[in-house]
């Protein structure tokens, strides 16, 4: 061990520095940069019920389409972190940041194992500095840890093959359950992992090798997966298969507008998903010309793999796995008809970095020393350009949004104006809802009364839109308060706050009508 450390001390120093830089870029002023709006407030309220009322959910956050819900594992991850740093939403965001930092380490490990030190440096450095990866690694949101679990599943498959101990498949089964529960589109990983496993089965049969642990590993991986997915199954069993029926409608409904299961009708979406959603957003620093160049370069290892497979009957397992991961993921996403957002492809993006880094191996295979050095110099220059371009649009260069602080300050302002009297609360905003405010109002010991069961004498309305007319607004939390008038309008932390009280004259006129 000591000999290995001495031999690789510079690599160890680099890796430690890279991990520290990655952690810094994700944790720096995270309480000010993190997103904390309605979804994050909703999740924090769920975790609060878990930790205080021991109310443990069987489902996770709702998806943006249909009546489907993700699994609850992310809530349990949040609960673990918020139990340590008691009921502080920053703890959940920090947990995601540490998971995102660990993903950098996993990228390094795979690239190092498959393609060598230089490739590992290239892949992990670019993954670490990717602005989109940084942004999604510093806020508490269920899709954000998906890349980590996707990588963990690949590592389980790799270690199974490398060590011939297929009990490593248990890791893949567990990681797959976590990835799917982070976001349901990670279901695309099932056929991807399945294809890699089928290759292992084919090799076992062809070589007439021992199946020791092979079937045991598969069965235990399935048991692990099903056990971790069981809360969703229990919920469906108790509530008339609500989530399963929504899932079935989503994919197979007569009027499905979200999924097209005909691969031929999705080919036109393949190139935009690959170039725009993956390369442009994640690795090319949102530079058009770099996007074109990197899109071509990433496909070179894929082309080499296919050439070796069909022409020379040689199968390179790392390139096979990455090719299946990339192409299978893109084809799966192409079946989805709606807009592909960054977090939809989060389970897929590490494959792009690993394939790009694998070019180092192709360069090293060039026989001509002069050509080798020339190409290596060009690739190193491209690597530096990518580093610089990504640093130029680093999220750390943007002023923090301070969403959590603003929400907390507004909640304190409302409490001070309520004068220790019960109050109702409403939020008017096009792109937000009131859960984040409700969380802090409750944490500060002044939970708002809930309409229509608890109508008080005062209603505080926070307005995040430029134009607000709270009186007569159609929002339920306002209309259920009844006839009202504005007692005052003030500003707090950049948003308008209205105090509404009952308007007896209007109520009398309304009753006469």
C-alpha cells in the first residue's frame, strides 16, 4: 500500500485537490445560491412531518406530467441530513452538494480504471467544472443526485465483471432503485443495465465459465431493487393502483401526448437531444462551435467500438457500456415528446464526459510518434479551452439569488405585523406557490390558519408579480377569506406584502343580492 501511494503520490494530490475544488464550487455560499421556492418548501414540509410526527411517506414528489409520483427515497435522504442539522433546508442542499462531489470521484474512478490517468483527469475535471452540474449540485431537488446513482450502477456492473464476483450486482440493483426514484425517466437505465448484463451472460455461456455467484448476484440485485421500490407498490396496493394507472396512461393512453413508442417517429429528436441537451449544455460551455466539435469527437470512440466489433470481432467492454449508455439513453429520451430539460438527462450526462476522455486512449494508439505528439498537443489545447470556457460561465460568477433568506425575511415581517394574532396567508406568483413561506412561518412558531376552516380577521398576501390586485383575486386562499379590503401595502425584501381585512359593507351588499 505504501509503495502504491509513493508511486502515485502526485495523482493522489491532484485527486484530493480536484475533490476539494469540486466541493468548494458546490458548497460556497450554498445557503444564498440554493433554490428555495414552492417545490423545495413542499419537500421541507414533508420532511418536517417525518422527523416530528413520524409520518413516513410511501411516495415522493409529484412529476410534472400526469398524476404520477416519484419514489420516496429522496425524502429519506433529506430527512437524514435535516435530522443532523435540525430542520435547516441548507442541510438538504449540502447533502446534494456532497453527493455531486462524490459523483466527480466516481467519474475519475471509472475513467482511471478504463482509460488511464490522463483520461481520468480530463473527464473528472470537465465534469467538476460543468456549470449545469454545479447548478444542480447545490440545491435540494429530487432529480439532482441521479448522476451519482447512475454511475454507481455502472460501477456495480464493472466490478462484477472485473472481479468475477457478481454479488456486486447488488450495488447495481440498489443504485437503480435510487436513480429511478430520483426521476422516473431514469427507468431508461433498466434496458441499458440489462444489455450490459446480457453481454456478461453471453460471455459466460460462450466461455463455459463458472456461474458461481452469477445467478445469486442477479437474484439479490432484483430483491434489492424490489425492496427499495416496495413503498410505491404498497401505496398502489392501498390506493387502488393510482400511481400504476397513471404510469400506464402516460405510456399507453389513447390520447398520450407525452410519449411516442414508435422509434421511427423519434429519430428527428435524437440529434438535438445529443448535441443541444447533452454536449452544448453540459460539456461545451454553451459555445456553438465547441458543441459541433465535441459532438463529433465524442462519437469517434463509438465509431471505433462499432468498427472493432463488426470488422475485427473485438469487443471493448468499457466502450460497449458507454455506447449502450449514450445511445440507449438518447433513444429513450427521444421517445418523450415534450421539452427535455437539463434534469431529465442527468442520469445520462456522465457518459459524454467518459467518452470524450476515452479519446486519450485512441491518441495513444497512434503508432507515429510525431503524429501522436501533434494530436496530443491539439487535444490538450482543446481541454484547456473547455476548462476556460466553462469557468467563464461558472455559476459562481452570478450573484446569489438569496431565495431562502428572502422567504425567511418575509415570513418574519408577516409575523411581526400580525401582532401575535391568528392570520391567513396567500401568495400571488406565476412561478411559485406558498409552501416555502408556510415552512418558515411554521418554523418560526406562527403557522398560518388554513382556510376555509380557520378564517381569521387578517389575511397577508405576498405578491411576487409586478402587478398585483389581491382584492377579488380568484386564488382560493384569497376568495375563501370572503369580502375584503386592503388595510395597507408594504414592501419587504423586494416583494409586495398586502394586509387584507374583512369588508363588512361589501359582505352586507353581497348578502342583499
